């Protein structure tokens, strides 16, 4: 029984409890992204790269 009380008062348990509390608070404050969220603008995109092969002029 003393071992359980010593563990509950140990730095390991207190840091695990604190990390769990911070994680739970973070999940409560920040809404996780959802795959079914339809408000995301999926049509917008940025393409970075060379022009298509057909459009490049190879005249010396």
C-alpha cells in the first residue's frame, strides 16, 4: 500500500498526469481536422515546376 502512495507522489506520476492534462486541454481547445469537412476550398492549388514539354521551345 505504501508503494502505491509513493508512486502517486513520485515525479514520474506527476509528470504523466500533467502531460495528460495538457493534452486533454489542447484537444478541448483546438478542433481536430475532419476528413468530412466540406468548408475546405479544394479547388485552389499552386503548381511549381517547369512548363509542359510541348510548350518548351528548343530553338537554339
